[in-house]
C-alpha cells in the first residue's frame, strides 16, 4: 500500500511488480486446484489480517 502512496519512480516500479505477482498468483489458482484449496484454508485462518490481500487475489 505504501508503494501506491509514494510518488517516486522506485515506488511505482515496486507497485507494478506487486500487481504482476497478484496477477500471476490468480492465474495459478485457476489452474491448480490444490493451491486454491490451501489458500482458502489460509484465508479462513488469517481472514482478518489478510482480507485485503485475498480480495486482490480473487
């Protein structure tokens, strides 16, 4: 989130890399059922702490 707020070239690059990582993870979840199940189990366990992360992945 900080990389979205900061206005520097490095922060912009970091933000782009973060978004690309989430996109790749979303693609992996679609093609790998076991990975999807594990992430859903983690989501249940850490739901409050990582709600933003899991929302972005979905």
